[in-house]
C-alpha cells in the first residue's frame, strides 16, 4: 500500500519577475506553463521559521500574547521565529527562540513535523518542535525586545485548556493550533508511526 503524502512536482516556469525585495520577505511573479496554457502566480518568498511547544512537568504549555498588525489582534502563540541566521539549523533556531521569547532552555527536544503555512502563495516552511525538561534562563546577551516583542507577555496554560481554546476558535494562530494538537495527540492519543527521532 502506498503511503499517503505530498509529492514533489515542478511545472515549467516561462518567466520570473521580482516585484518586491524586503529585508526578509520578497514577492515575485511566476508565469507558469501547464497543458498548453500560461498563467501567473504571485509568490511570497520566505526564509522559513521554527516554532516550539514548551511543556512543563505539570503539562502546562508556555504561550505568549503578542500583537499582530496584519491580523489586528493580540494573539495567543507558542514561541516562534524566522530562520534568519545564516547557516543556523532549525533545531538551533528553535533553541534560540525559546531562550529569547520564553526565557527557557530545555533538556529534551522532539521534532514534530514541518508545516507549509500558505502553500498557494508562500514558500514558508515552519519546523515545529516539542521542548521538555525546562529551566528558566535570563535573556541572551545582546537581545533586546523591540516593537511587538516589547509588549509581549508570557503565561502558562494547561495543554487541555489550550486545545479547548483552539477547537473553539478562540486561539487561531496556525502554529499554535498545529503544535498544541500534535502534542496532545502524542501525549494522549495514538502515536503516529513515522516521526522524526527525539534529540
């Protein structure tokens, strides 16, 4: 039996036009060829990201409350950040983000999965991890919260409460939704058979 899964594919591209180049994100227009036709697709280019579900010994999850201008909301989120350091592996980036945003380090790291947040319009891939065996640390040298991060707050919520909020659509950040449901399944449901190994 063939396992269900996405398959690599690449339709021919007749031309690529750069529309915008920012510090981290860009926008390009691809002219795609298929079945004798051409059509255009605008693509947001993205360096990728990481996200961390940090779970303590009482099965509470660290969540942040952070203003998101595009959504016009203060959103409940797990720690996350861009893969914006040259050559940094996703796990190292996840550890960095947990130190910076969560003021935590972890003894055990479990890769959960990769998530394509908006595959119809963006190249973004997010690597999700579960962190356990937590301890409090001070903010890394040289890290100063700015802009949205300056008003960010931290709190601990029971995993069951977070999952309930997700299923009731009170929490809608996609990484928080995916991460909390995955950890709940790992801890209380059927384990999935093909998973990355813990580190």
